[in-house]
C-alpha cells in the first residue's frame, strides 16, 4: 500500500453529479487529504506550495460554508460569482479554484516525474 492508495478521501472516489458537477465538500476533503504529501516531499522546498494550496482550499471552503445547500458543487460557486460579477475579484472562490487547479496540476506533474525515475528534485520541479 502507498500513501495514495490508503487515503481516506481520493479524487477518484468523487461521484460527479450528472447536471450539477463536482461536489464541493468531497472535492475539498480530497484536497485536504493531499496536504500531508507536501510535508513528506520536503517541508522547506514545498512550504510555499503548501501555503498557497491550503490558502486556496480555505477560500473555497469559506464560500461553501456560507450556504452549503446553494454551493454544493464547484460549478454552482463559480456560476454564482460570475453572475454576481465577482469571479475575477482577488480572493474570490473562483480565483482560488483556478489557482488550486494549477497547484494540483503542478503536483501531478512533479509526482509523475518522480514516478518515472527522476531523482533530482530540482529537475523534477
């Protein structure tokens, strides 16, 4: 077993809602489950990534907890902010989601390099 195979909340376990999209709570739980990986990879090297990652998770969560029923999917949060004209405002949940996606993509790319045998962290980054 690996860290990823025994995670309690995995992205692959999230069930998409046909018309509504990605469930917010399950997505955030899966994001929080990734945070310990950043500590394992290197608390110094990955400190800025972790801080950014956690900050963006918190921004989305703050929006979610204001109305869990209305914002039960990420798509509903984004559509709400687009319609309210605040999606591109600094610190919006939509902006946080964009940066969180970028962080996840970066982490996936890094882990893929390591999995493929790259031993040098700087090269993998």
